C-alpha cells in the first residue's frame, strides 16, 4: 500500500500541474482566437486540432524522444510529461473557454457598453460570471480526463499510480486485485474532482440558486443520475 500511496502523490502533483498550466494555455489560446483575425489564428487552430486529434500516449512519447532529436534540447521525464499533458488539456480547455465566452448574450454586452462600462468592467462583471457558470461542467470533465491521462506516464518509468501498480504485479503476480485497487483509487480522485466542480457550479449559480443547500443539490443530482425518467430543473 505504501507504493500505491507514493504513486497517488505523484499522480496528484502531475494532475495539478497539468490543470494549472492547461488552464493558462487554454485561456490564452481562446482569447487570442477570439480577438485576432482568422488568418493569424491558423497556428493556434492547428495546435488545437493536432492535440485533440492524436492520442495522449503518442504526444508524451513524441515530446520525450523526438523533440530532443529535432531541437537538441534534452528534457527529463517529468518535464516532458507535464508539457505534453498541459498541451493536451489546454487544447480541450481552449474550446471550452471559447464556446463559453461566445455563449454570453451580446445584448448584455451592448447594454453594459451603453451604461458606460469600459472593456475591463464588461469582461469582469458581465462576461466572466455568465461564461464561468456555463463552462464549469465541461472544465470538470477535462480535469477528470487529466487525472486519467496521467496513467500514460508509466511508459516513461515515472513512479505514478499505474507504474507502482505494475511493479506490485511484477512481484506478486496478482494483476486482478492490484488493477482493481488502482481503478478504485483513480475513481476516488476523479469523483472528488467532480464533487468539487459541482460545488463550484452551485457557488457560481448565485442568480438562479434557490435556498437549497449544496448537499441538497448534490442529492438531487445523484438521484436524477440513476433515474430513467426525465428530470426537471435541479
């Protein structure tokens, strides 16, 4: 169990670094694509489509093995993994951010302009609150995928959760039991992330939020997820 806990620690660190850097990359790409002309946004479009259209394993291996050959810059395993995962997550988040910003009603922006708001105030008080609420579920999905993506780092010999599980299997030859425990640990980390994103969604929904507590909303979501009948607003 100590080996698995060490792997969990590495997985959490990789996932957090990936989420932070991926969010920065995704936000930058989304803002640039919305503000510049289409001709200047072509390199960013190519980046998004390449990293969304190729497997994460190939991206990790390519950056670790091929990039040094092409550039002469030798990167260690953890740096290569973080770069590959951040670029992968950033490509998905850029589309989430772009769609969320574009979903804001233009009439609200025009009304704020008519009231004398300058662009910074419009972004902070009109665009961000509405866009953030819409984007939270999709961002949560990407973050959960980032946690699972970290399992691919075992191909570079990084001592994350999956790699530690493979070491235990090589010593005790009990793959079913070990992989089951590893899967449960991944599920716990992913579910904790989902629960945190549900809390953020509840927190940002201050306009539509009723007097129900967060746990009441969580209970309603959980019950509707396992119901076969169509559900109303929760």
